[in-house]
C-alpha cells in the first residue's frame, strides 16, 4: 500500500535560521505518527509546510502520490488536508455552528446562509467532537477545552485524508485529555492519516503508532514510542530528567503576610467566577494555586493585578489595593505573567525584555538579562526575532523572562508550564529553586500541572468551581485533595 503522506527532503529557512532541515517521513492511512522535539525544533513549521501555510525552500510533500509542496493552503485543504492549530482562533462574531460551517465551505461564503445541507453537516461534526450542546453559543462564552474542540471540528469539516494536530492536549484536564485522545483515535479508525504534535509525552505515546523526534529542525530518532523515548539523544535534548520534589525548609512561615485576599468575589455578568476566596501569601513564600481550567485561577490573579473589579478586600503589604489601576499595582511590585502571554508581537525578543527592565538600574538589568539568557538560551539566539514569529514554547519563555526582568516582589505565574518541552520544565523548575535560594522573591503559582505545582510550593490551595476547597502543605495534597488531579 502506498503511504497516504510522503514527505521528503523538506527544508525551510527563515533568514539565516534553518527551521526544518531535510525532513522525511511517511504516514499510512489509518496511522498516527507522533512528532516530538524541544521548543523551536520545527514541529509547527513542518505542519505549516505540509498545509501550505508556509512555502518550503526545498522538498516534496505527496498526498496519495500527488505533489503538494508549494501549493497554496486552500488547494491543499481541498486535496484533503486539515490542520488543528496550536492556538485556537475562532471567529468571535460567529456562533460555534457558523464557525464550523465556514470551515466546511470556505470558498462559497455567500451561498452558505441558505445551505441546509451544510447546516446539517456542521451539526453532525459539532456533535461528533462534543459541541452538540453549545452550537448556538459564541466562542467567548465557551471554556478553553470547547474552543479546542472547535479547532478539531474545523480541521475535520471537509473530511480530510490527513489531519495535522498541533498540541491538542496543552491545557486540558486529565478527563478532557482522555476525551481528546479518543477523538483522535477515532480519526485513525476512520482511515485518516494523523500527524500529532504534543509535549504531553505520555499522551502521545499512548496514542501513536510511531514517533519521529526532531531537534534543530532535523530528525534525530524514529521508531515506536518506546524506542524513541529510550533514545539517548532524545533523552538529552528533549525529555531530560524528571522534576524532583525539592526537600527543603519551608520559607516564610514566620513572616508577615505580603498579600492577603479576603473574601474576594468576581462576577462576569450573572456568572460568578470567584466566590468569597480568601488566601494569604507571606513574604518569601512560594504558594501554589492548583485548579483545573475554568476553576477561577486567572480571575483571581486578574483581581489581584487590578485587571477585573471585585468585591471583598485585597491587601498588599498592609495596604488595600482596591481602586488601584493595573499599572499602579505593577509599580507596587506585583507582576503577573499572564497565561495569554500578551507580548508585543511586532517587537523583537530583546525589545520585549528591555521593556520589562525599564526604570531600573542599568547594571542590575544587565545582570538579570544575562541570567535569563542563561536560563533560556534559545531566547538569546532569537534576540532580534519578532516575538510573534517565535514558536509556542519560545513565547512562553519570553513571557516568563519579561516578568522576571521587572524584578517583582511578588511574581504571579499563571500556567507557566503550558506548551513547554519536558527539558525546559526541568530548567524552569531549577530556575525557580535558584530564585528561592538567591533572592527574597515571593511567588504565587497557578497550575493544573500538579507535579510542577507541588514541587515548588511551601503551601498549596485548591480552587474548584470558583471556591477554595482545600489548603495545606504539599505533603498532604495526594492523600487529601489529589483525586482528579493526580
Ligand atoms: N516567521 C518566522 N521567522 C523567523 N523565525 C521563525 C519564523 N517562524 C518560526 N521561526 C523559528 O523557527 C523555529 C521553529 O519554530 P516552530 O514553531 O516550528 O517550533 P516548534 O517545534 O513548533 O516549537 P514549540 O514546541 O515551542 O511549539 C523557532 O525557533 C522559531 O523561532
Ligand atoms: Mg509549535
């Protein structure tokens, strides 16, 4: 049987950078190939080249024997390729159903409104990915996982022979991850060829037939998941060791509270996103807020940062923050590294970092920058590149680095591990430990990655459905609060 997809000698340069180099692989119908590799290793670029969103400099992409390389994306889509993007990008003025319809018939926008068969088909696809109950809602009102489902729906709308899935698992809860795995396994049963990229190594290994590992744009290993995960080079450049729980003295137990949240409530319209939440963080403490998507972590952080109005009291270093602008809160030393990153896309990596270091002594800024380049060497290499063109994980690193450039007293990290390769998680973990040892920084960490959250916490709070349901030391978490998280 000829493979459904044959990629040969695929190469893509961005200026002096070779993002994908002489890449080759095959995928048969009814087969899932996993593509893994560190942040910036060229995975998303490879997908864009196959989809025709980027034009390859060299190489061949054959779908059922027909050459696709260099064709525009709409031709490749029509030939039978669908892409699930790394980040959701729905049309916000259209309902979920309309969003799916648009993916169904992108070339005939005008006929669409009247086309009943398209509506029926869109409903069917929506139901297939689990959006049946929310087809008439608008994207803003949906939880994160449903937006990811919408991306899946759009990618399979035109019954593609080949589906490219970029980081479907990032940010999902364990239950959602199981749902998504089943959906993707369903694509295989329908006879589609699937190319799957994700940093959830277990999730990938459980699903794929074979794996190709990339490093610096080149293939460094291939075989079964077990073979590739055992490969010495893959371990060195991608998997790293495991994150250790750091045995240590709890910090800050004697210190006065630096941040006190007292019965804070937040409403979005009628929906209550935060319900009388109280927590405190002492000076020098590392506190983790564990909660699944939609539990209210970001809402709480936004309330602290002065980005959303709230009822109740938030006190910083003895003074109520109520009524202060976000800028004033930041000047007072609270720096939030937001989940959505909020980088300046047109500005370079260096310019984004310089903005973080504004208004600070030049000598200190220089040392801090050197330290951050040490922590994330790829950012140093990408110094002059526009932030918008960075890979997903590189953008996450830049957001964290920029927050640290601001020399915060309280650093709020909202899901910092999202989209990071295991080896980078390990580096970030070490960096946080180094910060604890060498500075008096206080950290509030929001995570659904419990392994990461617990290993960096003096104390843990669990937020569920807008309320704190548990607090205690990390050592008691597994026994008392772990169900559903571990
Ligand atoms: N338009 C562009 N201009 C310059 N460099 C780019 C451009 N697009 C991507 N790159 C670079 O190419 C490299 C590969 O990026 P790509 O997005 O393919 O990585 P990735 O393997 O998907 O990483 P991640 O796991 O972080 O998503 C990155 O270092 C990125 O900065
Ligand atoms: Mg990517």
